[in-house]
C-alpha cells in the first residue's frame, strides 16, 4: 500500500472508531440519565432545580427529532427489587384486609420464605435479568389464561389505562416494543404456552361477514388501496349473497374457548390442504375486520344502550371476532365502530393510541362526501375479494355447534357490563382540589366498593413500567391502610385531612410501581422460578392464589393532540373495558376524558348474587360526588357549570 492509501485508510478507521465511540457515549449517557427516577416522587405542581437540570439534559441528549424506536437501546432495564423490600411492601398491602390472626399467619409464612428459599430463587432471577432485557413481561400474559376471552383480563375491548398526571412524561421516552406488534400479529395457541407471532410485510386483510371469511388485498400496483377503494371492496362483500361453507359460520369460536383444545385442533385439522391455507391467511393478515349485521350504538335516551354496545365489542356472538388476532375491528351497519383487542401483545395505552388516531384521521383528515361515501375515485378494475376455502371435518363442526358454542355463550351471557359516563365534573375540578385525579378516582372506587359490598377487598390497579426496556405493567395494590382509614372516616369531620393522606399514599404506591419497585411482578417471577426449580413455597402459592375482587385500570387519553375535544365533544370515544376478572368481583376501567368527563366501564358476572355492575356504577357516581363535596368549603366559588351537554352529545356521532 502506498503511504497515501494508508493515510486514507487509517483516517477512515479512526473516523469510524470515533463515530462509534461517540454513539455509544451518547447512548450510555442517555441510559444513565434515564435510570434516574427521582423526579417522579416530587409533589404535584412543583419542580426542583435538579429535576429541571435533569430534564434539559435528557432533552439535549435525545436529539431534536427522535423517531419511534430511537430510544430503545438507551432505555434502562427493569431492576429486580430486593426480596426483603418486596415482602415488606406485600405485608403492608395485605394488612388492612386481614384480621390480626390471619395477619400473624401471613407474617410467619413470609418470614419462613425469607429465611429458607427467597435468596436461592432471587439469585436465579438476578441471573436472568442479566441476559434478558426483561425479567418478567411476556410470560405473565401467555402462560396463565386457559380461556382467552373471559379469564384474566386477557381480552379487552377498546382499551385501558396509564397516568396522565406526570408532566415530565412528555419528555421521558417510553418503550416502543409493543407498537411494533400492532399489525400483522396473532396469538398462536400452544399446548404448553401460547406464542405471539409477528410477521412483517403482510399485504392483506381478512373480513368476516355473515359467517363467511374473505381475503382483501390491501395493495394494488405497488400502492396502498385508497379509502374509496376499500369501501368498494367492503361493499362487494356486503353484496355477496353466497352461503357459509359447512362449519364456517362458527369457526372463530375456536379462538374464544380453552387454549389447549384449540392448539390440538389446530395441529390435527388445520395443518394441511385448504384449511391450512385459509388459517394462514387469517393469522398472517394485517388485522381482522368483522362487518356485523346488527346495529349498535350509544343513545343517552335509552338506558344501558352503551352496555349492549360494549358487550357486543367484548364478545359478540363468541364466533364473530377472531380473538387471537392482535385486534378485530368491528363495524356496524349504522356506521358505528369499535375494536376488540387481544391482550398478550400489548397493553391498553397502545390500542388506545391507535384508536385516537383512527377517530381523528377518519373524521378530520379523510372525511366523507355529502352522500356519506369515502372521498376519491374508485378503480373499478380491482380484483374481487376472495372467499377462504374450508373443509371442516365433522368432529370440529359438531363441537362447534354443540358444546363449545353453548359453553361460550353461557360465559358471554354471564357478563354484566355497564358503561357509565360521569359528567358531573372531570379532571378540571379535581385538579382544583390539588389532588391527583387517579388517586381521587381510586379512593372513590374504594368508597363505592365498601358501600356496595360492606367490606374491603384486595384491589388491583395497573400501572405501566414502559420507562424500562420491554416494560409493561405493574400492579398497584390500591386498597391501602390509608384508603381504608379514609373510607371509614367518611363521617368524620377531619376526613379531608385523612383523604389527603390516603391520596398521597396512593400516589406514592403508583410511583413505586412505575419505577420498578412494585410487589406483584417480582413475586410472580419468584413463583415462576420456584415452579421451574421444583421448589415448593407455601408463601408464594398463597400470594398467587389470592383473588383480586376489584381490578381497575386507567387508560390515558389524548396521547396525540389531534382533536380539540372541548370544541368537538361529540368526537370523543366512549372508552372501553375488559371482561370480569373474578367470579364475584368487579372490573373497572376508566378514562379521564379532557377536563369535564370521566368514563367508567364496569364488568361483573350475573351469576354472582353479590354483584351488579349497574348498581356499582351508581355507587361510583355517588362516591365521586361525595368526595368532591369534601372540598366544597375549600374551593367554594368554583362552580360545576360545565359538561352536562357532553353527556348528551357524547357518542352521538362516533365512538
Ligand atoms: C378460568 O380459570 C379458572 C381457574 O384458573 C378455571 O377454573 C375456569 O374454568 C376458567 N374459566 C374459563 C371460562 O375458562
Ligand atoms: C405489516 O405489514 C405491512 C404490509 O402490509 C407492512 O407495511 C408493515 O410494515 C408491517 N408492519 C409491521 C409492524 O411489521
Ligand atoms: C351492491 O349492490 C347494489 C344494489 O344491487 C349495487 O347498486 C352496487 O353497485 C353494488 N356495489 C358493488 C360495489 O358491487
Ligand atoms: C415481551 C418481550 O419483549 N419479551 C422479551 C423478553 O426477553 C426475552 C429474552 O431476551 C425475549 O425473547 C422476549 O421477547
């Protein structure tokens, strides 16, 4: 090599090394910055100087126009908490729910665990946390539920949760892994455990209408179909009068039932011939669309019209949504729409995010013609949607029409769902009380629960851990001793001070959960490790078997500021929820919509004599108003003028 070439080569080498060095330096600096979570614990409305400095540093190192996945490599890993701390927090959380004898028993169990097995199991967990980016995550959602639809919170329609109260969250990056799996994704049933299958480069959609499955290509000549062209394709399907093939009508019930029989049937009957081709087509589709034949919608004049709408989205007829698909879009003949999402690939904020985008783009960006058609020309030469071909064997047909369908319908009919649009006040007024809206609502739920059941119960609130790489959720055990004290003190003159104490406690628990110091994911992982090692722990078994009688979850609203909901209150979605989690308890999902509206979606089972979703809704309403009344002397002149109209108009146009 000549001297010149060598000089050029070494310059290139040096530049590359320097470039790599800088990139890594940047990445690790950002990672170090993002590992700091002290800002979360600062009290409302104040920001310390150190947090301000930290925020500007984060902004500086984030670059000016970060992309969706820019931060992935810089996100810290979810830390494994200390076992002693977790057990301490656990004991504190169950204290208000146990009598002194039971509590003593629990202490003995936990001490025993701490002294004998904890260290051993924790070592494995720490080892795992070194090589995996996430020491818990996926397993939780895939291992457990035997029936996707009604057990755990595995199926949620529309969406759920997250705190909207932390300002700084706008700047702090969140893990984007879940976004990736939104399209082209299916949950595949397995004998041991299910898997989430994600494919790139899918080019079609599968549409279900009146018992028939159609494949619709989404591309033509290298470009995406226009909305008007999609409309034509869907109209062609609606116009098609052909009959379902034998067994086709109720085929999707396979995805609603127990997982193991479905996994077996899938291998036995769907692994060759036209069945395989057709199932592949569904499982590899971008997503699933159902064109329902009965109208649904929210009409404030009809009591509980939102309830049947929500039930239709949650389970439909049990065979008209493909429950394994990342999401099924459901369109009704009266123009209303909704989405049913599978829970293992993502949490509610992701689905909520998509849904807000859909609502805003549909109405304000794409728009419709005077006659109500999609704008744009139609290419008449598009190939017709194709019918999927099936040869469903007799055994499968029989099971679909007899026991599977009947079992499922029984479970579905048992779902007591109530949607409640609370319009007395919203975030605006709660903030004037200088308290966190989430803590306010959680305490109202505790009060409602106590009035409804006459007792306190183990309460689950989901919070998110997406500040960590691959983080998903953590549980906040929101029935704290402080909350119990507050509910008991409702008649006490000093109750406002007790409320504040309980609200602060709740905030703190939420923050701990968000920053990786929760209780439940850690204990769950210890439990999984103990099962894996064949170690039997009475403590962990006891913890994991305790039922959550009240499961709650907040979905964030307005992640994208696409629509000014004060100007267009009728373009607000009516929120969403999840099916009943316990046989004799309630599931509540709520959304703080703008300043003046809070939506609650309540689920329970008709078969339980102790619960009634509608009644619980009334209790929540009253509890909210009662707690707000505590602040009356404080902010007397601030009236509750707003929002009655929101209640009336909401949902008229679009949900
Ligand atoms: C839900 O899970 C419980 C226990 O895990 C099981 O006994 C029950 O059959 C399941 N329900 C459904 C609908 O699969
Ligand atoms: C899903 O497939 C489409 C093609 O239809 C592709 O454009 C898109 O990138 C894929 N999405 C993901 C998240 O892989
Ligand atoms: C559907 O049927 C109607 C009435 O028969 C017809 O006017 C319309 O052109 C058809 N639409 C499509 C897209 O085939
Ligand atoms: C949900 C999720 O991203 N899980 C990941 C956790 O870590 C393992 C091992 O690194 C991955 O295989 C999972 O996909």
